[in-house]
C-alpha cells in the first residue's frame, strides 16, 4: 500500500510579472485588497479584528516623550505611526515603514506606508531582489476615479542602514535630491516573504457570513413572503412589460402591485374590484423549504470558527458568555489576550528599536509597548492591592532614583494611566 499526499491549493499564488517588474501577491495581485473587502463585510470578522488590533497597539510606549514626538514632515507623531502599523499587523500579518536619511546617513523621518500598496520587486536571474514597488491601487479598485498607469509605480530600496549601501543608492539616484529613501518591510512569514493574516483560514467563513446577511436582507425587503407569480387575466393578452405600451395601458392590478412591493409596504392592504370571477387574479406560489434553523446553526458555527482563528475570548467582543461581564472575567480575558498578542507587540518593538538606532538626534531606543489593562472605576490601591501599594510607596520614597526614572518604573510595573501617574509623581 502506498501513501499519497493529498494535493492542497496554495493560499496565495506567487509569480513574476515582467511587464510590471513585480511579484504578484495573489492570483490577480490583489490578495490584500480581497482581505480588506471580506473583513469589512463580515460582522464577526471585523469585530474580532478591531479587538485584535487594539491589543497589539496597547496603551502606547513606556516613554511618553518618544510616543508624542513628531517624526515626519506631515506632523505625524510616533504614536500615530505605531497605531497604523499595529492595524496592518493585525489585518495582514505585516507592515511597512518608509525612512529618509540625511547626508550623515542618519534617519530624519519615519512614515507609515499602507501595506496593501506595496509589492516585492520581481526576482532577478539569481532569484534575488532588493526593492519594493509602491502603487496606490494594485487591485484596480478605483479606476473610475483615477486611471491606472504603470508610470505611477515607484520602486524603493529595502531597509539597509549601511552608509556604503546608502551612498551607492544616492549616487545611482543622481544625488540626495533624487534619493527616495528606504522601506522597512516586516512580514510575520519571514524575510522577503508575503505574509498571511492569522485569520486567512476563515476568510471563506467570513464571506459566508456576508452571504447569510444578504439572504436575511432580501427576506426582510420582501416581507418574508414566499416568491411566486400573479396571473392576471386581461382581455388583450398583453403584459404590462411588453415593449411599446405606455403607462396609460397598465392595468389597475399591475399599478397596485407595483406600489405594494418592498419592506416598507409590509402588512398593508390592497383593494381590487372585479366584475366577475373570470377576472379574479391567481397567485401561484414558488414554495420552498424553511432554512431558518440551518442558517442559525451555520451562523453560530461561523462565528465560533472566526473567533477561534483569532484565539479570542468572546467576552472581548461584547458577547455574553453566560456570566454577564463580570470584572474577574474581563480581567482574565484581558490578561489572556495580552499573552496571545505579545509576539506581535514584540515584533513591532524590535522594528522600531532597529530604526531608532539610526535616528539623527539623541533619542531613547528602549522602546516598549504597554499592554492593555482592564480598568474599572477603582483607586490605585484597590487595583494593585495591599502588597502592591507597599512596593509602590518604597519606590516613591527612594531618593537615589530621579523623577523620570520613577515615572517609567511605576507606569510599567503598576499599569497606571497618565492622570494617575501625574497625581503621584508630577512630571
């Protein structure tokens, strides 16, 4: 007996496109765009994604001065950049950042690049590439607003802070005025590899959820009535829809039926007069089975599968789990999901630390993202407990630790918000 490996379809098709000079991301080069569209059309998927993204973004950086720092000419702050990268990390499993250098080979600007606008440069004869291609509409979703042009594709080198490499790129660009900087492309699938989001395996389920919603909408719009046809006997045997007939030729029955269609006309009464039984309209119903139960079971199964793909406790997306929304349940859910999303936060931290090493001015490179915490209307002492308060007071009383160090230490150890921190240790 021989064992045979079953053939499985690839999640995304990859191929070189010589005409555009890129590697396709999906069969039609629009995998990220499809992910966005399916996700936005799925109620459960979108809810799970929003929670997932918030837990990755956390409560900001441990260093307030860094988090509020303006990092580009657009006036965008570090916290804005971090929040956008967190959402792309949640939605695609990767993110992109653009950096600009000065003549001293130091980074002077960081900009967020929408992940769906980036593709890898096509592989050369040796199977390598060192640039990415950026275009605002790879999926050709907005061609009615803007004509798709190959000339809009912009090729930019991948991140490499080596001064010699940067100088070579500058020389090839004809000087600093023509230099486009570099793009840091992070992928959870590995270096120079297109990533898949963690919910890729349930994209079909998300699409099914949208389909069920469409069926429910159609039922509501048609008053939950079974479809059918109305046979109306007319003397001239002509239909109201026949070409050449004007509005004056439409029968009273046809006019009344046209006015009584749709959900806003539900349960209204129609009155028709007839002179004899031969003029009585006949309704022939297209009877079908009632699939409400099957739809309900399918919907519940889909919701569970989508939530499972995110490893997400239902209580975090406002689902009643049988014990309402107790404080202990919520706190445990927050702690659990913080642990689930820890790797994503650490990946973002490592990327920013790598970039900040080459910042043009002295800056803190000990960048860390504070995880979310479930905070009710409780005092600090109620939240951290008696032992926690004892430890907090010891830190506050230490004279060999400066104010800024105390603030960072207290914020990280006890999860205090900015108001509580300022009340305890004025900055």
